[in-house]
């Protein structure tokens, strides 16, 4: 089956410190697309980053992630956190 395993969604951030959220996935599909969604307090989740290209860095709003198919990972990173980044983060995999 298809699944993702991620760092706990609710992350306590220290202002100015790096953010690193892990996401690993399992799928039998050869060309998956990986997503990170962010959900701020009392808002609907929205797409933050997506990638279906191996080893290519994708960036948005100071966050970046790279899909590594060999290790089945899509780690969300930001060099320096802000308090406004406090939110729920969800990793998802799409296989069609």
C-alpha cells in the first residue's frame, strides 16, 4: 500500500533556528508526487511544496524540499524559523 511517515505534525519552533521535518514514503508506484501542506490556526490546509522530480530542490516562502527517490524521502527545511511558521504540517504522496 501507499503511505507516508512524517515528523509529528505539530512542531514547536524556536525563532531563528532551522526547521527540518522528515517525511518518508512507501509506494509501489514508480513516479510518485510528494506534497507538503501547511495548516495555520483556524485556516484550511494549503499546499506549500510539491515535487515529482528526483533530486531537484523546490522552494516556496523560504521553505525548501527535495524528493529523493532512493531513500524515499521528502524532507521539509527552512534555514531560520519565524514564530509565524507555527502550524500543522502534513506530508502526502500521490500515486496517479
